[in-house]
C-alpha cells in the first residue's frame, strides 16, 4: 500500500516555482521588448504606463512569489493582471485560447489565499506572534496558538505529539 502523502507546504512551493517562472519570464520579456509591449497595449486602447505597470507586476510579483515574500499580495496583483488579460485579450477567442491565462489566474489566487507555505523567506512572519503559522499570515487567535513549540504544526491549535513532548524533532504529525 502506498504511504500516505500529505505535504501541503511542498505543494505550495511547487506551485510558487511554476507560477514565478512564467511571470518572471514574461516580465523580463516585456521589459526587453518595451517598444513592442507599449505598441501591444496601445492596440488595446491602453496608455503606455500600463505596459510598465504590468511588466513590473509580472517581474517583481513573480520574484516575490518565488521567494515567498509578500506572496499573498503578489498573488492578488498577478490575479488582477490575469483577469484583465483574459477580458481584454482572450475573451473573444474562446476557452482554449485562454486556458493558460485561466490556470495562471487560479494559481495566483491559490497563492493569495493559501500563502507561501513554510518554504518561504517570510515563513516566520505571523500577525499573532505565535511563530507557528506557515502561510505568511495567521489564522489563529491568541488562545489557539500552537503550544507544542515544534513550529511545524499545520493547524492553529496543537496539543503536541509524542516527538514534541519527548523533546525530539517533530517531522509533522496528525493533530490530536
């Protein structure tokens, strides 16, 4: 029987790497070909400033997503870019033409809602100060913080596991 796999932080990391690679690549491409980018945005009836804004969001947002630094905010901004790309560029072309844009939109929203996971440069930034939140944000209240001290609990409230209670290294556990 296959061993149970439950690695949401690894999944978020893989999602971030894929999304970041695409947006960083597109942001660099837009900056390297800014005249063509401005021309394309002009053909859509948009000012040249939008070419710079979108290129910046794609490049800086992609880097932020990759590093897990302000990934939630970057996910939101990248989602907005994709919404406008779908509406302004792909809406009249049918679903097949927008497939990649839609998956980038959904993936960016997943990062915005799910956060970067524990494999990020901001993994210990937590609004409640409990230092156990893994998503770059905190869903727990002061009363429901992780009290086993392992720092790897995936839930906001933890009664500890045998490894934690024995002072060992917690490798992840089912919540009691």
